[in-house]
C-alpha cells in the first residue's frame, strides 16, 4: 500500500496552489475512506506477519454461527422455508458434519482446491442424510478462497460442482417449500463469492504489475544516470586531451628551442632544458595511452588525492602479501627507477593482480617468485607460484562464470596492451603451479626537436 499522501492545500510559502488530489489520493484524503484504507493497510501488515491468525478467526466465526443448528440436532430452517430435516440423528453426528465442514477452512489459502472439494464432499454427504446447517456457508468461503488463491481452471470445475450440489440439495436431498427462490438466492451468493475473489485477485495482480513497473523504471533511471555519467567522462576526457595536449606541445617546443639556444651559447642550462623536453614528450605519450583506455571504474574505488604507486611501492605490497601467509621471493634486474611513471604503475598493478590470484586460487601455503627485469627497450614481469599444496585440489584459470577469464587477468592484458606488450598466463608444465609472464615494450624517448611535437 502506498504511503498516505498529504491533503490538498495551498503552498503559502511559494504562493502557488497545489492541485486537488485524485483517484486513490482523494480516497486517502477523505476522512471516512482514509480511515478505512488505513485500517485495511494495518490488517494486511498483520496478516503478512501472522497468516494463521485470520484463518483461525474465520474458522471460529463460522463455528459460532453453526452452534444453534448443532444443539438443535440439525432441525433448523433452510433457505426460504422449512426443510425436511431429519430429527432422529444424534447431536454427535450433526456435530461431526459441522466440524468436518468447517475445519478445512484453516488451509483455505495454502491448499484452496483441496479445501473446497473436501467441504463440497462433506456438504453433499450431510445433505444426503437430510441435514441442513449454517456450517454449509463454509463452501462459499472455500469458493471465494479458490477464486482468490487457486487455479482458474479448477475454479471452473468448482463452480460447476457447486451448481449441481445446490440444485440437488434444494430440489431433491433437502427439499424446501419454495425451491426456485432458494436456488436463486444460493446461486447468487455463490456467484458473489466467486466475483469478490476474482476482483481481489485482479486487484493484487494490478498492484504487482505497478510495483514491477516502478522497479523497472527505477532501474532504467539508474542506467540513464550511468550512461550520462559515462558520456560526461568521455567529453571531459576529450577536452583534457585537447587542453593538456596543446599545452604540453607548447612546453616541449619551447624547451627544445631554449635547449638549442643554450647549447649554442655554451650555457649550463642546456641539459636541464633537454630534460624538460624529454619529460614533456614522455608525458604526452602517457597521455595518449591513458586517454585511449579511459573507462568507468568497475570494482576499485580510486583515491583521487593519493599518488599512484610505482616500483618503490612494491616492497610494501610484498610485505602485505607475506603477512597474509604467502612466501614471496623478489628479484630485480636493470635500472627500474629510470622507468616512466606510467610504466611503473603498470608493473605494480600487474604484480598486484598476479599475487592476488595466487592467494585466491593457490592459497597461502603456496610460494611465489616475482622477477622484474628492465633494459633500454623492454620490461619483463614474471610472477610464478608453486601451486596449491598437496591435497588442496587443482587450480584452474580464474573465471567470471561466463566462460571468459576473470577480471584480474583481463586487467593484466589490458594494461600490457597499453605498451604493446605480450602476455603469457597459464600453468607451469614441469614443476607445477601458475605463471604470469608479461613483456612490455617501453618506447625510447624521441630525439629533441626545435619545432616540438603535437598530439593528434
């Protein structure tokens, strides 16, 4: 049920009149209807918490209505006149029929078809013995419950069974003085029971459809928000490409020109200016690569104010991995500090992903060997582990459950692709375990140019 809306009125602070409520909102605003709807809402919440409570109340109410007929031995009046009720049956028999006709109502919502046919059978049996009791109204409650909760195909058969039983009862089994008005009255009440059950059933289906539509609209709204954010990030990336690229090109051009002029004058600042130009060209290359693979973050929350990790941060990373229980051996070759910041970040992330997969799939009982070798043109990263300990089960390539490699391995390949690298990931054939071998192509710094370089 929707929350109670506010009553119609005027927004005095802004000076604009609010529109009058309509439909269900108007019903909520009405004093009497609003009180009834609020009571219905409370009753539905109570029924959801204690579903057995309402069923018990229905059973007790029909039992109380049937008590006079039980103590009179089944000699009550039928519909529209006296009936041929037998008076020689003991009260225990009448009480047994009443109990058998009422007790199944306790399962009317959990098993509506069983409840109806059980009550229909009991009613036919007592009518055959000439007994007419008020407990027979339980067949109307069962018919209503079948229309609300049961199968519609079974409901058609139940309606036909009800029609046949009522005609037999009024005309033959328990004849009444005026059978035609009796049949008309009983069939009208049975039709009303079915109509009320179907009406409430349609209303519940309608409300469920509205809730499903609202949920889908909320999902579509969130998707539109994400698409809009992605489009905005792409636009900002293009603008940053133009602005930063142009400024870097100007800086590189000025630095190269100043370096040439300082070299002709034998000034000591020539080397510093050449370093500035080389650094600018390196930044331009990194800018091309990073903007080329710009995408929305999926699983990692990036701390925008923290510096990006590099080679020097590997010792802290390996320390955390060792603290987790994984034995790690780390070796380096070459001048790693001379690598650019982008290359160092790529090396760090590849090692981080490889060791994470080792801990996840091989366990802390494994051992890993990390090797980073660098020369003037290439950087090789090799992470090899010994695999899961004996008895811990084999290891397979991480998967997302869709037949594709895991996100960590995809991230390794994407980062290596930024530098035209080659990636080898798979089991070690001879000694067992797993290996991640990545070869990065580190571009050499271009020669200084007086005219500078521009981003395309």
